[in-house]
C-alpha cells in the first residue's frame, strides 16, 4: 500500500471567502482525527487572499477515499462546492 500525497491549492471567490475561512478550523481538526491521515495543511497564501495552499498525506488510497467520502456531505463540502481546486495526487513508491 502506497502513501497518497495531495499537493496544490484552492481558489475561493470573494463571495465565499468569509464562510470558507470560518469553516476551515473545524475541517482541519476533523480531518486530522481521521484514521490514516498523516498530515493535512491548508494555509492562506500571504500574497493572494483568495488562495489557500494545500498539502495532505494519507497512509493509503483507502484512507484518502474515506476522507473524500466524509467531506462530500460535510459542512466543509457544502461551503466549498464552488471553489476552484488545483491538485496533484501522487502515490510515491
């Protein structure tokens, strides 16, 4: 089983920015509690208020898929439906 690494960023519209920022701490906490989550960082870009840099590590694809399923019906999933996502997903050997 190979570790899954997600790198990239999201871009949040001005309209959604406040609600996304308010929802982020709970999303971070819930994700870090997930079994199989090794690292989960979402950091606001200092030079672009609408961009959040993302770095995630999960023990394997099963843990990553669990995370994806959990957030579909979560508050975070709801408030980020319209954000632009720019990710790469890797499974280094």
